[in-house]
C-alpha cells in the first residue's frame, strides 16, 4: 500500500504561481511513474504532468511552458510548479503513483482556484 499526501493548493490570482507537493510513503524511485492529474467540475480527470522513474517527463499541451514537474528523491516528494496560472487551471489536483499497469494509488486531492 502506498500513501500519497498532497499539499500546496489554494486561491491565486490569474498570472500567479503555486507549487503543489506530493509526499509518498515509499521511495519514489520504486514507483514506475508519478503524475499529477486534475479534475474540474463537470469534466473528466485529465493528466497534467508525469515523471517516470528514469526521469523522463510528459506534459499536457495546455500546461507546457507553464508547469514543471520535479522530484526530491531523498524526501520521497514530487512537486508541480505552476506558473502563469489561468482561470481554466482551476480544478482539484490529484497525485498519482503507478507501480505497475495494474497497481496504482491516488492522493486525496488539493483544490487549486485561479480567480481575481
């Protein structure tokens, strides 16, 4: 069982920045892929950014150049630095850990609201 605890969400004005954190209960080097997803009201959950154990990353087109995924291996923590935030980035953001194709875990989610 892997536990994921997100933090860092909140209310920010358009153009502002936030950094989300996801602390894992296991070594993140043992996790095949860690990612951030988001779900806005009335919409499906979507991938925002992901990082594989080897360091390769991928981003949704809508956040490329604005968001950066990173990790601190000794702290077993993954981050999502979000810059130039837009109202359409408003959503609940979830941390995901994919151990294998059939084993994955989710955090509880953290609300990000971009509004003036």
